[in-house]
């Protein structure tokens, strides 16, 4: 069995943000392979998130973020189960980072269901017109439009977007990591983004 050094635990903690005991366990399970241990901890976080999915989230925080010298402003509400977690550094950093991400990425909604039908119809129409313009056969146009719409949801819905501070993870991955750390269900409830000059 590979010896697990304090340096390895420290390195894994810095990469994953998990607690000392969790890092030791992950390194032991993954034969001291740091990358495998990171994946192990992320999967564990996902399991925690699934376990807590039915819990009520009545506490939380509202955070604002102002960008570009007052040109873009964001308000975001994130909920958790207890007031205790709502005051922790991990939770508050998450809320702040989500507000910053919304300022940078301008999502249309939190999940696909939040995207208004008129926006979906307009996008579909544009994709259909593009496909026809490219000379694609009529019978393939709808399939192409559906594929592009799927890509649109991936890029435009907050939970699907790559996190601006770490594009290797989506906002869903980031949320699951914070759920694993805090041990509570956390939900991004709503956001509003304002930009000067927008109608």
C-alpha cells in the first residue's frame, strides 16, 4: 500500500476543498493517485447531493455583484437548509461566485425549463433558416435545428454552463462540490442581471 504523506493530503485539499479526513480516505481508496482522488471526492459529492435532493431550503443569502465600473449588476438568491450553513465561508463564497459568473456569462435561465417558449421558438426558427440557407435538405432541417437548440441550452442555462473560474467544471459540478462540503441541499433560486443601455 502506498504511504500517504501530509503533502499529498494538503495538495488534494487545495484541489478539492474537501476536509482532511475525506482527503485521506480518498487517497487511501485511490492508491495515492491525486487525480483519481479528486474524481472520487466529486462522485462522493454527487451522492451527497442526490441524498439531500428532497430536503427543503428555506435559509440562504442574496448577493450582489457589480462589474465594469457599474455597467453590469447582478442580484442572486441561493438557498440552503440551515442558517448555520448560510453563514459559512464556503456557502457565502459560492453565492458570490455565482453572482460573478452570471455577470460574466449572462445565462438566459437557471435550467432549460426557465427559458421562455418565445425564446426557444425564435432560436429554432433562426437555426432552421440557417440550415436552409446552407442548402440542407428539408427533411434534415428540423434535426439540425434540434441539435443546435441543445447546444443553445448548454451554453445559455446557468446549471449547464462551464464555471468561469474553472471551465473544466459546470455550475452543476461546482454546486455538487459545495453540497458535499456543507452537507446540505443548496439551490440557486433566482437571479437578475442588469446592464446599462439594455431595454
